[in-house]
């Protein structure tokens, strides 16, 4: 009886030693399943990333337009600003001025934020009392890499109406819903 127990115990011990860990086939199956799941999820992640960049761009355009209205009321002799740098500025550098109004964040004032390039273009000016006064402008936001950082370009002007270009440029003809 003792010999039978010993033999049974030895068989169980050798079986346990053989069963430790995963086989190569099991690991390959798990890795294949993970690869399929990643392949299905990656396009959706990229789409969500583009959507977040576009949402950030629209909000930044709104911020710039609001800063333009504030700039116009603070410096009526200048009218609107024709430069993002004028709307920006470092609060540590002193009080706001017409050249550094400190109305927008430094990342927007630099012209690049969240995969988009921002600019103020199409500025129309008139001369009043020997001083240039800008009476209109256009804010544009264009993806730095169309199709990767965003699909649409965005525009707005002094009328505060945001439109978009489905091709990612500045031919903004379609209003945002």
C-alpha cells in the first residue's frame, strides 16, 4: 500500500512540474487576440483624438474673437488687433498695453495649439488722425497635418460667426451647427 501511495505521489509531482506556466501555443493565441482587439480599437482612438483637436480649435477661435472684442473696447483708437502676439503677452512683463494686451493664453498667442495653427489675416485698416485703425479681421485655424490632427479648418471674423472648411483649409463657407 505504501509503495502504491509513493508511486501515485511521484506521478502527481511530475504532472505538476509539467503543468507549470503557459505553452507557446497558448501565449501565441493570447497575443493574437490582443492584436485583433488593438487593431479594432486604434482607428476609433485616432478619430477621438482628431475630434478633441477640432473641439479645442473651435474653442480657441472663440477665445480669440472674444479677445478681439475686448481689445477693441480697451484700445478704440487701434480698433482690432492684427496679431496674436498683440492679444497675448506675459503678465509678468508689466501692465497690459496695445502691444501686449494679455487677453489670450501664451499657447494660443504662439499660433500653435492642439494640432492646429492659428492666425489673424485679412486685416483692413483705415487711417484716422494719422493712426492706423483696423476695422476688420479674420481668425483662421488650420490643422498642422490634415487628416491626422484634424480634418476641418475653422474661420471667424468680427461678426463672431464661426464657419468651417471641410477640406482643412481656410475656404470656410459652412457654418458650424
